[in-house]
DNA sequence: CTCCGGTAGT
DNA sequence: ACTACCGGAG
């Protein structure tokens, strides 16, 4: 629709108007867009990594009710945090979230830094998450791309192109950002991208960064999830009990258990495994 | 069965 | 550049 080069003031304005007029009519409402605080934004953005918004919405409310602020999360037993996380997947985010809360308390006087580079030093917070936290929590300009935003820019600025790299998209994100309302702009951009997924599903694959996911069934991801679920239900279990319940090759189980220990999920005390 | 997705490690 | 990491919806 528009040429990448040039990007006149008028083109930027037109683009913004298209995105905003869609948002005005069809913008999505979420609990994590209603009650905005640095803490709530950190929780929701961590949950939203690799996880659909509808699944996050309910878990988010339960989570912030159980752990209302950085101090509460830092003080909470890891077992409780992991339990509250069940259903979201990628449990290492729960480990990270508690570590993030502890770091905010111990190194930043309980106040979340409004700085992308500083946030990137926190566990499981990369460029995108750091940028979205600063944008949504503080309404401060940042520049980032995720799948929905990617679709929007490929659709408007790279029509017919494939293997579009993010380093071509980011400069356009910079030029088209509505600096007068960063938070609303990124909400609108993402919502437009979600709509495009339905009307133009092929756009996702036009990114150079698109990857087809590997099978879940029979994977170690599945086994890891099942081990943690069992240990949340049973307090502690012996290796032999886990072998029985999971019907798994003992050598594979033993490998996975030592990784789970190393990653801070579980601990081993005289032959009994339990949540760390 | 297939689809989705950001970070970190290699 | 490639892969491991999860769980739910369709």
C-alpha cells in the first residue's frame, strides 16, 4: 500500500488513522489493559510471551489477586507461584517472575526501572518484553516488533514481499509511532494485527523469522510439564514412583530431573523429589 | 492431528 | 541460524 522509502508526514498520518479507526470500533478489552501498574504490566507481559490473550486474561486476575505486588511475589513460596502458573505453560517464566520480583525489591527499592536496557538484565526479559513493559507501564516511547505488529507492517509496507526481516520493519515502527499516546498506539497496532491474522493468515509466514513449531506429543516439554504437575499434587515423590506414574524410560527421566534441578524448578532430598 | 509464540543457549 | 521450552483451542 505504501512505499517503504519517503514515509511522508501524510503517509504516517493516514496509516495511524487506519489503525486508530479500527481500534475505536473493534479494540479489544482485557483486564490487563484496565488496571495498569508497573507490576501488573510485568505479570501480563510475561504471561503473554508465547501464550494467547484469552488464556492469559483469567490467569492474570487470579495471579495478581494471589500476589498483588512485587513484595508479595518476592515473599511467596515458589510452590504457590508455580501452582498459580499451571495452565499457562513454559513454567520457566514462573521461576523468572519470582526472580524478577526479588530483584526489583533487592536492587531497585521495590520500584520497577522504566528503562529498556535495565529491564533486559532481568531473567526472561528480552528486547520485546522490556520494550512492551516500558510502553505499557509508563507510556514511554519504545520500538519493538512481535507477531501481530509484524503482520501489520508487512501488510502495509511490504506487500507481496516474503522473508521480511525485522531490521527492515523496526525503522518504520520508529517513524510511525504515535508518541503522543504510546500505550494506545501499541494496543491498536496489536489488535489490527490480530484482525489481519484472520483475514490474511498467510502474512505470518512472510516474516523471515517465522518458524514452524516442533511436535508436543512425546516431547520432553510434555514430560517436564507432567513431572511438575505430579510434584505439585504430591508434595514429594521418589524417582521410582515417577517412573511408574509417567511410564517413562528411567534414563530419560533422570536426565530431565537433573535439568529441572539445575533450572531451579525442583530439589532432591534423600531420594525424594519436590518443588524447590 | 495442527496451530500459536518470546527468550536463551548454542 | 537453529532449537528447546508448554498447554489449550480448533
